[in-house]
C-alpha cells in the first residue's frame, strides 16, 4: 500500500463536479481531504490517496482526464 | 552552535523536531525554521559580522546550520552597485542593483540556497543530493556537490536543449532525462525523494534551502550601511526569494541590526507566466496556475510552490507587482547592460522592466531608495538577446575603410558618447 499527497486544482467550469466521490467509487483508493479553499475562480483541494500504487496511478490519470489539475503538494519542483 | 528552535508549520503552527521534513503531516502546509531571536540579538553585532569572511555565512546565526559551514565558502556577498546611469534613464534619485549574476560558483542566486541546503544535507548525513531543474538550480547543485564530493542526481525533462544540460553535466552529476510533461516530472521527483531517501534540495530540504535566500536581503541591508532600502523589486518564479528577502528585513529589525524603517517589496514576472501578479491584481488569495510561455525560462513556473507567500509578503509591505512582455524583458536586459555594464538573464531583464513600469505608474516614488534584484547571468541565455543586439560593421583590413566607416558613424551619432 502507498500513500500519496496531491493538490487538485479545479477551474470554474469543473468546480461543481463530484470528482473525489467518483474516484473513490471507481478505484480502490481511500480519499482523505486535508485542506480546501474555494473562490469564485478556482477551487484547490489537498487530497491524500491511499491504495496500491497502480490504483493510485490510475486514479490520478482519471482525475486529470476530468479536467482537474493534479499536482504533488510540492507543486512545481522543476526550477 | 545553532540558534534554531525546530521546524514549524507556516499554516497551522504544528511543531516538528529537527529533521529533513518539508510538509506538515496535519494540514500539508509548508514547514519553516524557527529561531531564538533573543539569543541571536545577544551575540550578533555589526562588528562580529564585519570581522567575518565576505560570504553568505557571515550571518550564520540566522541560518539553519549547527556546525561550521563547509560549502558555499565563496558564495554570496555579491556587489550592490550604485546604478547612477540607469537611475538617470529611469528618472530616479537613488538606484541600486544587487548583482547575483556574479555569484560563485555558478552565477546565480541559486548558489545561496544550494549552499545552505547542501550544508544541511551534510549535517543530516545524506550521501546523495538531487534536484529537478532546467537550469540555474541544476548548475548550482552539480557544482556544490562536486566540491563536497557527494553523489548527485539531476532530473530534467527529456526535451531540454542539449546546451542547457552542459552547465550541469560538466561537474559530472548523474543526469536523468524524463519523458512526459512537467507535471509528470514533478510527480516522479517527489516519489523518488520519498522512496530513495535522498536530499532533494527543493523538496524535502525546502525549509533549509529557502533560508539561504535571506542572505540576499541581509547583504542589501549591510551594503547600504545597515539600512533597509525603501523599495526593492524581486523576480518571482517558485516564490522562494521574495518572501525570504522580506523575512530577512524583518529579522534584522528583530535582532537589532537595522532600524525599523518603512520598506516595500514588489514582485516582477513575465507576462507569459504571471500567476502571482494575476492574483495580486485580482485581489485574490488563491493562485490560478498558468501554462508558461515566455523567454524568461528561469522564472517560468506556472504554479509556484511559495506563490501564496509572495502575495502575503507584498501585501503586508504595501508593495505591488507587475508583469512585462518578452519585448520589454529584452529591452530591460539591454538597458541594464548599456547603462551599468551588467549582463543579466531574462529574469533580471524582467526586474529592470518591471521597476521601470512601477516608477512610470507612480507606484515607486522617484526620490526614494530603490533596489533592483538581478538574480542570474546573461551569458547563460545568449539566445534571448541574439536578435536584439547590434551586428558588427564589416570592413576590409585597410585604414581608409575604417576612416570612412568612422566618419559615417560619427555623422549618424552611432558611437556612444562618453559620460
């Protein structure tokens, strides 16, 4: 089992989508929201995913496919 | 002797013991270093600092190391140049350029943060140092680890131009090019940091790494005669340096090394990558990530790790920020070169151009002290200005030909007049 931590960034047009609910239904991962901020323009969720690495990878790919940006909590580390 | 008091979450305040940790286990907030400022105030004086070698460790009580630093002994203490000729062009009375284009050993401000991160890594007992970078950071990590005799892995996107890798490869780290987009590379690097237990300077050592940026602010104050400037303009990429310069000024006041005089800090970004300036102008707290599209590659970070703290520091000081086009950036590079003889990379051109804009807007008054931050060297990014600089005049090897050319140039006023 692995645990990974991500920031999910929702643009205005994706903000109403229950992406975290669905990812828990579609993949064998435990979702744990640790922090969240929402404004008119943007929503940011700090999310922990726990599960087999393959399931986490598939879940991340699916979330990104929903138009939600998925990044490690360190954000951009390429400097 | 160390004056640190441990690690603390910037968001929820949770405390952690002294270890290479960067994220709060509770809220995922970034961790920062705590100091015993009262104890530092008792031992640190202008005289003590003046007696030390001219490198970034002269402020070691305010840095996160416990023993004698072994790395970065020639880094820092770069010139603070009184920029009268540039000041005349911009129409201001007191202008300074803090010039890290000549920082040792790899010609950018990264030599500060990497010196501190590698020193901390040595104290923690790491034998492998790493980073993900497309330029200045990789150069600096490669050089400092070569000097320290440590293993080094450099991660880069696989579409990076060969020329950009040479400045790191010469120090013989192990470079690894990763296929995939920047998000994939970001994620893989954090996974490697977790799995292999290496010191990634800007990931698991980030609280230590960012502290090195304070030395830029310490030096500005010391070189101004232990005074704070009234205005300082700083570029923003990942958001490391600006909040740390602000913190440096606050710490100097707290330990009694400078008077508590008013100062404002301003962020400079390229219009092709300005997530922080966008948020600042919108009055927002959350930073909307952008896809970078600018020649200013060294500051092209679409979702800055510390962008939120840049906003906080700028707002707290009463400062502001602006973004400038690539054309304005190139003009900024050329203006600094022809007035002050300093050749900076596009990040520095951005700072010059933004300073000009802020002065023209009346945001920065013309009769107060201003510092422009130059954080990197133009010789690394020649391609940014290749099409913008004059081409040589061609003549045959005969004096008559030069006489004719000179006459033409004199008549058309194309020769720079002496000041």
